[in-house]
């Protein structure tokens, strides 16, 4: 009596197929998680941000329309904690620049007028709302504006 050949083992093929499908699914889940974290970081950074958008201004109050120096602090990259101090040297007044300052950090601008001049300064939130202002106490003395930014990016207190 001859033996009939054994049918192929379906269980081994099925097991391999299930393993491949499972591995593919695991890879898709891992890629999806990484992608979703990147999207969430991008959305958070572009909607709430980690920094305040401010405008620093300097102006002459009588006297010459020049400042011998303007110094200000800001965050060059709104997503990093690095804080930079800038110094302009002599400038014409009025002067302004737009900067980012991280939440919970000091925003500061100092305008040093020419020897006989008096200067003023302002810090504006989103280019509109004045959050700090100052004036030289006397000729040739710097006008200093400073404010500690709120620690949360949602709302600046009144």
C-alpha cells in the first residue's frame, strides 16, 4: 500500500503570514506615534508658542534725534531657551525692532540718548499693547523699559 503525500502544513504558512502582518502593524503604529508627536510639537509651537512676540521702541524727547546706543534682550529662536543681548551702537530715533522673548523671562530695552538728549522707550505686545514704558531721568541718561513676561503663553495679564 502506497502512502498518500501529506498536504502542506497550513499552520506553518499561516503562522508566518500572521507574524509578518503583526510586524507590519507594529511598524505602522511606531511610525504613527513618532509622526503624531512631531505634528503635536509643530501645532503647539505655532499656535501657543513658547515665546511672546514683542516690539521694542525708542524715541527722542527733545534734543537730538540720535541715540548713542540701544541695548535689548531677546530669544533668537522662540523654541530654545538661549537669551541674547544685542547692542546697536549709534542709531537714528525713532528706532524699533521686533523680537521674541520666552515665557517667564525678562523683556528689556535701554535707549541711551546723545549727551544733551532725553529718550523714551516702550515695549509693545504683538505690536499694539504697551506693556512697559520709560523715559530718561535727565539729559544723556538712558531710558529703561523692562517687564517680566508671564510664565504661560495663553494670556498676558492686564
